[in-house]
C-alpha cells in the first residue's frame, strides 16, 4: 500500500518551492503531483551530517540513529577511526553490522590513519592491505580523513599507497589539515584530497575553496567553527557542507544538523543555500543513495512547520516514518559487546614527577577548540617533586597506555580549572588510551583505576565521592539507550564542574589533549609532543 505526504515541496536543486503531493511505493517516490493551493507545512530533503564520528556520541549506531532522526537527520558520512584504533578492521565491521540493523543511512569511510600517528600506542593498525580490503567493499564510500598531512606533503610511501587505493576505486578522499596554507596546502590538495572540516578562520576556508576543496562547516561539542565560517555559504554555496564531527550525547539529544541550519537562517543566510549545504552538496559529493525529492529517488525527507522556525514534525527514510514530533519511531536494539582493555591497576607513585629544572612546557587548553597553545612556566615543587599548582591552574595531566602495562606519561596543563579531585576518560582521540587530569597523584590514580575497573568510561573523583559513565564497547561506547547515556553524561559533566572546571565541555576538551595531529602541544602515552614540528619534547625547557 502506498503512502502520500502533502506539503510545500522544497526543491533545493532547482531552488524553488511548489505545493504538491508526494506518492511513495516501496521506499521510492513514484510521483509528485503539483497542486494550486499552498499547505501550512513544508517538505525538505533530510539533513546529512557530512562528517561525524558516531563513537564520539558514546552511542551505538542504532541509538545514534534513534535520536538523530528526531532532528531531521536521514544520513551521516562517518569515519569509524575511533573504534578502528581500538579493535582494528574488526571494529569497522562491527559498526557496519550494527548500523545495518536500523532504517537510517550510515555511509562509512575506510580509516586512513590508524593510528593517527606513529608517536602513540593504539590497539590496532590499519595498513594499506586493510584499507584496500575496506575500499573494495561497496558499503565503504570514501577514504576517511587523511590526518597525516606531513605524510601527504612529503609523499610518505604508505600514505600515498592509501591515497592511490582510493583513486583506484574512484572514492573521495577526506582531508584534515588545520591551519595548513600556502605551498604545503597546494601539495596536499594536489594529491587528490577533496574536503576539510578543520578550518577555524574565514581566510583559511576561502583559501581551501579557491584550491578546489569542499569546506565542511563544523559545529560540534568540542569544536565550534560555524560562526567564523558561515559567510562561506553565501560566497561559495556549492563548496560548503555542514558537519558536527564530534557530538556528545547530551548535545545530540538537543539537536544535530538542524541546529546549524536554524542558526544560519536566523543569521540571514538564504534558506535555499543553507538547505543545499545540509543535503544536496554532501549527497552529490559522496554519491550517496539519499533522496532529494525527485521522482525515482528514495523517499528521504522531513516535514517542517516553516523554513524559518524549522520545527521538525516528521522524518522519513526510504518511505518509512522514523520520527514524529520529537519522538523516535526506531526500535532500540541490544548491542554486542567488544573491547580491548589489558592493563593492571595503577599506584599513586606511578604519577610522580621528579623535579629536574625550573622551567617546564605546559599545554594550554582553549575552551571550545581542539587546538592548544604552549606556555613555559615555573613549576610548583614539593619534597623534590613537581605537583599540581591549583592557585595558578597548572594541573598534572597523564596518559596511560590501556593496551599493555607501561609507565604513564605525565605533563602539565592550564585552563582546566580543577580545584579538587580528578577526572579521567578512556575516550582520548584517537588511540583511546586513558587520559586524566587532577590536583593530586592520589586523585589521578583513583580516577584512572575507576576507568580500568569498568574497562572503559568517564569518571570524576573527589573526597571519596565518584561518578562514572561506563563505556563497555571498545571503552568508548555505551551499551545503553541514548536518553540514559545523555542523562549520565550530564551527571558526569556536572561532577567535573563541581571540581572547579569552567570549560564548556571538560571531557570533550580532555579527550583531544592526546590528539597529536592538531597543534600545538599535546601529550600521548609516550610523552609530551610538539604538534607543529611533529616531534617529542622534554617536559623541562
């Protein structure tokens, strides 16, 4: 039996609106009947997140789909490199299998950089043979973000082999090149890399578009670049897409790509241009099997009240109504548990730093950004050891290898603001070792051990009190429903803020302090790392 949906139909390809009746049979649009009168509601193409890591929501693919559909998202272009860093190629297959169980359109890429760099310990490695195996799969749509931009610029053999495999299978190559410009950027683009989601200035975005790249305007939990980049939508509509990159569960439950679309329209950008960036552009660029309200297309669309308020009334995917008035119609699915956690509990003495100088390199976290600054500070010394300096907000930070027993690496960081206790997480991009920050070795050790005992999770510790969000799937994903995870995450984040942190998202910021491919100063399980010059540096200077 067919389905009919009536409304003012928004054709973003031809940039026109026509009242009509959409007829659907077997998941496809079989006819669009134009009518003379206007309806109160509008029908637009469903939204596409052009770059997201599902794992960063801490939800399984099915739970991600359940909540994203409420917000009008019908498809995502997703890089499973988070779980690949933990479980290898089996992690990618885990996501493909889990995603296939729900009526939502997941388009996965083959992770290009597992690990993200050779300067950290991951749970697995994806070599060119693995990448070839994935790219051969019709369900793998692209080569995911090429974070090793020095390797591209310098024509590293393995990096180029992966790039050439993507070309062999005629699949797009995603980029990741924060701040790259000039001749180095030209070399990077010349290798066939087509997108970038790491722009944080308008000038950077313009330069990349001029060289032929598509710029993805990002508004996630940890990085919010939309306000700076939004003029690009008016200037170069066809070169823009919208993405979240990393979205924590408490933010995802509030909204997804719809929030970016709403903000852009509220800021005076032509709704047709915004909707084109939110649907048509990623569908065409990645050759997705997602409908654009044309006869013969899959019946993927949303029904909204109007093009300015943009309240989502219904979401359809392949002709199936998957969400209605803020309620998901996608059933919950019990997930399979897979993990890779192989270390013993730690001791407070493991985090001691002996004083060996009077000047140290300190990571400077920036609220709402993935990049950091580098500072040189005089350390606070007690009994011959460097300790956290709460008064100056110079706190101890540590990364602990979770795949095998080894000594933790320890450094210092500013701007976390903790006055007591510690926080720790096994979500630490991209290798997902344990990362912790705190005011004392004892607190840091307790937080780290709580994560180890749960074989993954986020936690906050203070004065005998503890809060934890277990993440039993690969140490980065919950096995619970999205609303439970969102509530628990809020509880954990509030616990971190009670310790004194005034960061918007302390756990998201913490998770990126180990990501070496974003400047300037980061830390891995192997030590303090200068991300501008791609080399380890000593704590002391």
